[in-house]
């Protein structure tokens, strides 16, 4: 990991196409940054990237028979919500 010190208004460059600028630092230590990068470059906060990865892993995990039965009990065998039974 590269650690750099920057002050408000200062920037750093990553390659030829990405510039990160420190916009402001408040008394509590919160930093606002500006990122100038190509529009086709996906930029995510690390917690969103982790959540996205976890979601993709869960979506690709193999289904167990118990999970399928539990989903069918809620959605019905065709994947559609079951109609309430009237007495």
C-alpha cells in the first residue's frame, strides 16, 4: 500500500487518466475527495464492492433441497406467490 500525505486542494495522479483531488477536510477528519476518471471506469466504495461480491457469490451458490422447499413454500412451485386460502 502506498501512503501519501496531501493537503486540501492538492491532487495525485494514477496513470495518465485518473486524478484524485482533496477537496476538503473537516475538523472531525472527514475527507471529501474528487475523482476525475474515464466514464467507463467503475468506481465503488470498498464496502459496496464487498457487498456486491458477496451478493454475486450467494447468487451463484448451488441450491440445496431445503432452500428450494423453503422458497416453494413461500412462492409456490411455479415461483409465483400462493393465493391465500379462503375458508
